[in-house]
């Protein structure tokens, strides 16, 4: 961002100087105009730098807030997930765990056809 603003200011000042040098004027008038333009460009450059610094600070603050909020959301999501996992133990698993035989249920021997027409 900073390099873009600097490039725009340099390009604008070079263009302004070139336009003034090719304009038919007396030397004194030309120097006075150049002095006024350079003072104006200096003020604008200073203002742009201040604005960019403010923008940088605002973006940094915003990024910190976003990252903090994201961490809080992820933490609360993990807590909810843990609570849900604790609550959702099926009665079948409970009975198998109590009996000490935690076997998977038997699959049916029937063949399943996915494409009935073929």
C-alpha cells in the first residue's frame, strides 16, 4: 500500500513538472507555480502517509479481534462437541460394554444389488 501511494505521488509530481515545463510561461511565473505545486504535493503526501498509518492500526486491531473471536468460537465448538459425545452413547453400546463383549453386529448374508436393471 505504501509503495503504491509513493509511486502515485512521484508519478503525479513528474507529470505536473513536465506539464509546467512545456507550458509557455515566464521563468519567474513557472518557478512560483512549481513552488506552490510542490508544497501542495508535500501536504497531500503527508496526509496520505498519516491515513495509511491509521489504516494499518485499524487493520491490526480488526485482525486481532477477528482472531480472538475465532478462537472463542472454536473453543466453544469443541466444548459442545465433547458434551454431545458424552451424551450420545447408544444403549446397545452400553449393554455391550457392560457385558464385556463389544462385538460389531452381524451383517446379513443377503447380497445387495445396487443396479437392479443390469
